[in-house]
C-alpha cells in the first residue's frame, strides 16, 4: 500500500471510531490486571529513571493495595521485583499524569463499536491532593478506597443499565459548548451526568441512598470528571490504527515525567522517545516554574485524536488559562496544528472556525517538514512528591521522537 | 541597474518569506507587506530532507 493510501486508511479508522462508555469495574476484572502490578503513564520506564513524583505515586499505590504498610517496605518490594511496574498503554489502558492503575482500582470500560476493541481508565479523583499529581497521604488513599468500595460499583451498575453512552456524540456536543476535552471538561462532565442521572438513581434504588448521593456529589464537584473518559475514548479510537502498515500517522503520544514517547501506525508497538519538556503555563499562588515536574501523563491521547491543544479554537476560556492569550491566538494554535495533520475531524467541528473540523491525524513527515511539534494542554504537577497539582499550561512534544520515527520508517521502507 | 532604480521609484509591495523580522520592520515603515511563515524542510538538514522527499506522497504517484 502507498503511504498516502495507508494514511487515509489510518485516518479513517481513527475518525470513524465509535467509543461507547460501557461499564466501570475493578481493573482485575475489566482488563485482567492481576498480581502485584502497578501501571504508570507514558512509555516504559525503569525505576531508577522515574521522577520522584511517579515513584511516590507507585509507592502510595502499593500501600493502597495493602501490599506494604509504608513507603520503605513498598520500595523494597519494587526493587526486589515483587511488585511489577509497567505502562498502562501495554494493557489497553491510559492514565492521567502519574497514570497509576492497580488491580483493585475501578476502571471505566470504553468499547470502540466500530472495531470491537476496548480502552480502560481510572475514575478521575478530583482536583487538589490526588494520586495522579503525586500526592500520597492518607486522604489520597482513603479516597481511592471509597472509589473502589462505593463509587465504582454504583457507576458500573448505572452504566450497565444505560446500555452504553455514545461518547463521540457527547464529545462533539461538548466541543460546541466550549470544552476542548483536556484542560476543560465542564460541558462534557455535565452532559455525562445528565445521561447517567436516571440510571444512577435506579442503580441505587434499594441500596444505600446516601451512596448514590455521595457519587452524584463527587461527579458534580469535579469539572474534570470527564477527562479520564475522553482519554479512554482516545485510547479505544487510536489503538486500532497501530499496525496499519505503511502509515506515518501518530497513534500514541504519552509522557512519564522522564520521557515523551510516540508510536506510529505503520511501526506497530515500538516507542520512539526523547526527554520530556517542561510545561509552560500559569501557577497556583505560591508556586512557580521552579516547583514544576516535567511533562507527564497519558492524557496526550486526547490531542492524538484531534482534541485538547488541537481544538484550542473551540475553547477560548482554556486559551487564556493555559497561557495562549486571546481568541486569535487560540485560533492560530489550532491552525498551526492543522499544518501537521492529515485531515479534519468529520465529527468534531468548531463553530468559531466556520464549522471546520479539528485537525486530526498527526503525520510524522509533516512534523519534520515544518518543525512544528504537537501542542498539548496539560496540568502541572509539583516535582516534590506529596504536593499535588500546582498549575496548568501547555507542553510540546519533542521533535527528536519524530526524527527517530522517521529514521525507523525509512529503514523499513528502504 | 536601471530596472532596480525603476523598481524603487514605484510603490513597493512586499511578500516576505521566512524571517518575520524583515516584515515587521517594513510594516513599521508603512510599507505594505505580506509575511509568509516558511522555513526550509526538515530545518535545512539535507539528510532528513532527502528522507522526507523519498517518503513524500508525490513520489509515490
């Protein structure tokens, strides 16, 4: 197949994905995550190269699972190989920021009905001191236990009763309401709550009525509740593109706080990595760039499917928040991303751009031709373990990932 | 040389390729200018440019 035809096939498979939110189950049950295993965001990472924020989150997850009573014992287990640590992406999952998933954590199940594959993601914990930003105190562990004990089962029952929620339709609508589905998920979270409301109430009937109220309050109190679900939709939509021979389209972008990694449709499961960059943006009072952890998280899958930084023009509120300035600058950001993409999304349309679709399908050749690298909207974690989120901004994918991928592509073609 | 002298006796309208600083300076002087953001493919790296050329859609057709 020619590169052009392969790219058209890959783009078509990506934009015509039909992600449906189906269930919420413990990772052990949903994705076969067994034994003492902790998954993290980004490409594979050896323990000694992991940043302190990821390390702290892994150790906290070991405590949460009850495999160790304290961090020192947890570290010993990891160093002796008695706790396995690996990337979410290798097991069909994605995780925001540190991206931690362990077997008992409830995960959302998103099924791509166009292709039959599934993507998994944890429930968004809310803002502030949370595991995904490297916070690791007892309040973090207690929230994780509540998600396992109460929120996960209630959400799972409601979703099963719903028969599945069409995420492509929901995201297309949220985009028109000012979300770009990475830094802003207010509209998408509201739309999801509306779709779930009746099912949640019925799922809780006969059980503890306060449990349903607590879950409803939890959803209502978190503007980013939908972020994780958008990520699983991205994972379920992009995974089927991996392995389309001869395609130069990017199918994965992910970061682990040390490396930024990409995978390319025509190059299968192989990662191409380079050191992550520092995000640029705005900081909460009392924090500055000197406190920031390098770029982190699987959430760049949102940009890989044509949202987030690529849809900045749809979300003027975000443009200012992440330091992109005014509306004209937001439009320029989306137009710039169009220069490195294969096409426009037929379902994700931006009213402010006369209904043009968001740029989608990053082509490694276009990145190298232009020198324009993908723009990713992101939260910023503290580099000191235990702090949590300290700001939000934008980060760029390093050019070197794409250079390596081009070399590999040429080697296999030539 | 006569051609060049004639050129500058007329109103100058400029299309600027590449370095934006030239366009901004002309703009400051009130000269009509359109800036085209352009840079050499692959940042001017001949080896990468050759790799890209070999993998171009046009080459396949």
